[in-house]
C-alpha cells in the first residue's frame, strides 16, 4: 500500500509546501560547536553555579570562533561575552571583565552595544567608572557606531554613569553638543544636568576650602589648649612635689634643728650682739669668759684715753662668743 504523498509531506509544509519526489529535502542547519559550548556554559552558570567551569567553556568557544569568518556567529560571540562577564562577576573578579572582553574583540570600537552597556553598568555600580571611561569614549566617537540605534541610549548612560560622577564636565558638554542622536529637548536636559553638576562642584570646592580653614583654626586652638593643659599639669606636679610628705618632713626637721641651734648656742643666749653694750657685772667670777683673762683683754677694765686697742686674735674669739683658755701665771 502506497502512502498518500500529501500525507507524507505534511510535516514539511512549513518549509515551502509539499515537496515533489524530484526536489531535495532541506534539513535544518546543525548548530555550530561554539553554539553548543554556549549552551553548556549557560547551563554551568545558571543551573550548576559552577562559574569557573562556565568561564573556561566560554574561552574554549572563543578559540573555536577564531577559526570562523569575522562576520559569522555575531550573536554567539555577544552571548559568550555576557556569560563570561557574569561568571567573572560571580567569582568577584569583576576588575578583569574589561580586559577579558577586549581580549576577545581586540579594539573597543568593535564591542557590541550590549557588552559595552553591561561593562558600564558593572563598573559604575562598583564605584569605579574611570576604568571604562576610555573604552566608552572611543566607542562613542567611532563613526560606524554613531549610526546604530543603541547609540543614544549608550551616550546617555555614559553621560550619567561615567562623565558626571567623574567630574568630566567639558567632555560631557562636547558629547551632548556634538552628537546628533540627542533631540533638542534631550540636549537641553543634559545641559541642565551638566550645569547643576558644575554648581555643585563649585559649592563643594568652596565648602572644602571653608572646612580646611576651620580645621586649621581648630588645630591652632587645639595646640594652644594642649600647651595650656601641659603647663597646668607641670604646675600641679611641681606643687604636689613641693608639698609632698617627705619634703614637709625635711622642712620640719630643718626648722627643729635651727631651733635647737639657737636654743643651745651660748653666744646667742649669754652675750648681746654689740660687744660694747655687754654687761659682765652679773656674771660670776668663775665664768669661763673672765677666768684667767689679762687686763688688756678684760672688758670690765676701763681704758685710758689714747690707749690703742691691741690687735689680738683672741678678740676674734670673744666676738665669736668663744672662751679663751686661761694663761699661765
């Protein structure tokens, strides 16, 4: 029994209607090795969470694509970059993303818009937009890229996430003024944002100068207060040392010693300070000061007029309050 030709060709109607026996069967093209590796890398990344293996698979796929024509498998190349970027970010190796992508495409101008957008978002989120500044600027200045439909979105993203946070206001104005992708309204909005950033930058500089002056004044006053505090501490230490217990004991001992010397000093207790006004009449005859003294040394014997005082070294002893020994008869 022969089968109905219409029935046998039913599954192939989507390929151009029923085929005649003389027409060759058009089979679907087999996926390339790079596409298979892409599926494997995506499976390792999403399902197995094996980021290192996913990155190695992407690199193997890139080595296979190097043998194919430059214009073939553009979507596969872009998808491989996206998977590899995600794997590097998951392993906390996001700083290697830009170099890894540029190693695949060699020049920044050849980056796909999706890959460049992913890099700008990644580095701006990690607070290092300066790493992608040169790459994004080179891509936006390329004449071939300016005709792409994604150009305006990337220009706005570069303006908001890279140029304004870095303070590159002149570059931002050149981008807005020299790009035909912006409409008049979008250009005015961008220029207003640039002006607001410039004003904020000026206020920030003035505020930083005022803060620096205040910090200098504060440091000077702080140094002066520190000096006063140090002097006060030194004074308190000196006072405490001066009135410490050992010093008071020493002072008390010195005072007692002086009192004992004054109390038991015969010269201070028996003789007046002036030798002429001394009165020896009340002293007994056996007093050591008068016993055995010659007449010219006796203070009780009156001196005649014109009689010179002999210069005797014994008078020094009397003036000092010491008693001379008795002279032999």
